[in-house]
């Protein structure tokens, strides 16, 4: 239960930083997608079901904050949580290459989803401009942020597991 409450608070904090602080920084041309990092990390570490739940929470926060059809972001975040949860069988705590690859793939899928359903439908066909000016800087920032945050998530995950083990052993 502690892990769930802590991770929900972490998602709310990431959402707040992503939407309230990053837009105020004038030197950032693009901001890292913290909710995407959290969703794929939780899915990757804890499995499909947990990834879907955290994706649901992240997507609902995005849907409530941004305009458009309700469920637009929820759908992509749930899908990403599930897809990364499939990779849980390849999860090794100190293995950073796969999370970085997943970060790039998730960011590409997320931005392609937004391009198709927000721009292409309205016949805005400048995908090269969209990719160079929006997608590429966001991918770079997200991968660099993943490098920093993934280790922090691992340390927090280990710490929470130790607390859960100590709590289980004192009950018995």
C-alpha cells in the first residue's frame, strides 16, 4: 500500500513539475515528458497491470488538464504502461540500455500518436518540421532525464521493497 501511495504522489509531483514549472523555464525549447518516464518505468519494473494503472492515472491527469476529447491521453498512456509491462521479463535492475531504448520508442510512439490524431487529421502534413523542431528535442531531453531519474526510481524501489519485507517479517 505504501508503494502505491508513494508512486501516486510521485505521478502528481511529476505532473505538476511538467506542466507548471517546465513551461516557465525560458531556456528549454522542449521539456522532458516526466509522466511518460514514470509510466514506462513503473510498467517496466512492476509489470503490465501496474503499468496500466499508472498509465491510467497519468492519462487522466493529462486529459483533465488539456482540452480535447476526454480519454485521448489516457489511451496512449495505458497502452504504453501495458506494452512496457510486457518487457518486465527482461527487467534487470542495473541494466540501463533497455530503459533508454524504451524511452526513445515510447517518446516516438507518443509523438506519432499526437501527430496523427491532432495534426494529420486536420491535414497538416509538415511531419519533417514537426519531427525536427518538436519531437527530436523532446526525445533528447526525455532520454537525458531518463538517465538521471531511472536510477532514482531503482533506489526508491529497492528501499520500498526492503520496507515491505521488514513489515512482512514483523507480522509473522
